[in-house]
């Protein structure tokens, strides 16, 4: 089972929950040359949505977003797993974290339909290094 695990940083941007807000942020970042590894959006109240942005280059994200006047919270740290989509792929990674006595407090994963998957893993800041060591990164 082949996979790659890496440390990633992410930022939050909170927007008004209305059509086009994610498009505005994403198109602005693309126009600034900020490449994203991952993106999620979740509601955080009746009128707000939290965008979570995982840039390939966190330094570029910070500087370009600041120049554009974008309010970002972060960076925060997570783990990104990318690999072959096989039965039990997520369980294998989670087992390694579990055996190091680290709690995964949030995660999301998706298969691409072509035999690969991506998986974001969030652990508490105080557990981050221990999780990274358990995953040998």
C-alpha cells in the first residue's frame, strides 16, 4: 500500500454565508498565484461559513493574502495523506496514530475515482509532533 504523508499548514477565512463568497476567495487566491493542496467549507453559524485553505506554500499565502486585504486565521497544522485507494487505507494510518496514544479530533478523506485518495488529519497542537513521529514524518 503506497502513500505519502506530509505536514501541512492551513488557514481559516470566515465569510458571509451567501452565494459566491467561496468563489471570490478562491479566485482571488488563484489570481495571486496561490496553489491550494486542499479546501473545505463548513457553516459556523446561521450567517457565516468557515473556509479552510491548505496552501502549497504557506509563506506565499500569508504575504499575498495580506497584500489583498484578506483576513486569515492561522497558520494551523495538520497532516495530509495521499495514496493508493485500497481497502483499509485509512485504518492503517489511523492505527499508527492511535498506537501513539494521540486522538484524531477531526479528519476528512475522499477517493478520486481513479485509485487514489487524499486524507486530512487534525490533531491537537500539543499532540502534533507525537503524531508526526508515529507516522514517521
